[in-house]
C-alpha cells in the first residue's frame, strides 16, 4: 500500500477513520512512503507497529505523457516579454499553499510572479494584491497542459510556498525538476524538501517568511550561474528518482522482495 498523507485538517473524521486505517495497514506486507521526511515525521508511519514494513518510493512522472511542445501563446496572453525573467507557481489555490506569503514576497522582488491555477483562495489573493498595490503579480487562471509546459520551460524558477503538512509531496516540484528548473519551497517536514534539496536543486526557506522567500527569489534572479547549476542538479535528480524508469525499477524490486519473503 502507498501511504500518501496523514489526516491533517479533518481531525474529528480522522478519529473515526483511524481503526479502519490501522486495520488496513496491519494487513500489508509493505507500506510505501513517498519520501524519507514523511516516513520520519508521520506519527502513523513512525509507529512501532508499522515502521519496519515502511519502504520509501517517491511519486514521479513519465515524461512521455507531457506535450512535447509548449504553447508560447500563453506568454503573450499574460503580458510576458520574450526573455523576461519571471517566477512561477502552478496549483490549486488552496489554504495550505502559502500564496499569501508569496504575494507579500513579490513586493520585494523585481520580477513578475505568475500564479497559474484557480481555487477557493483566488478572490482573497486578488484582494491582497490590490491592497499592496502590486503590479508584478500575474494571475494566469486555468491553463492547458501545453501552456503549462511553456511556462515551465520559460520561467526563471519555480516557487512552492506551501506552509502546512497538507502539502504532502508537491508533484509540481517534480514537474519543475523534469524541466531542469531551480526551486524555492518551504520546510514543512514533508516530501517537498526531498524533491527540492536545499543548496543543491534550489532553496528551502522557513514557512510564512516573506523576507526569506524574497531573499531566495532575488538570489536566483541575480545569479544566472546559480540558476544553471540548480537546474542541472534538479534534472539529474528527476532522472535518478522521479522518472518513469526509476520508479519502475524501484517498484519491481519491492514486489520481488515481498514475493520472496512471503510465508
């Protein structure tokens, strides 16, 4: 069984669900956690009843499932000049994504920040941008797969400011690494800091710290060599851990081990 996330917000429902979950986990010969940090910080996976059966295999992406060419028309639609550096967020605009912090940080960043996606926090974020009088935050709305590819290919770096454990892994970080982009994320004790390694593929900053987030973004804005270095490392990490071949190999080994050790 793959275990993706603890019950974070629905605490009352979680107590009702717990016996069913514990019974199901107890019947598994292997429990797959999607990152070492999550295996270590999850009270469920770290429980002595389960931890000896926990194996770590991350989530990943088969690159061939993505469009080969991006739709560059999205750049014109969003008013992005050719070659203009910009930072990118992609995702559903939910409470745990930390986008209020990104908007605050944008006030100290001399580049555009593109927020692609829709969700329940959209109106509040737009109001925050208006209150701050910001001209460099661009809401892209819902985008197509081809538009997403174009934005990932052209952005300076990818930013995921999620500040709560509801962000259990961060698949968008895998997308960014697949396109060889440096990343900025927050330390929340989940898989985000496994995909994006501090000082190797990007920066990991404290959650809900606009100053630290802006500092990391400006460092990438000012240093092209650092961008290239982090981007190359991100692509290598994608190929080694998060690509289709890497995951196929990891799961094949797991299945062989389970079959070999069955009663």
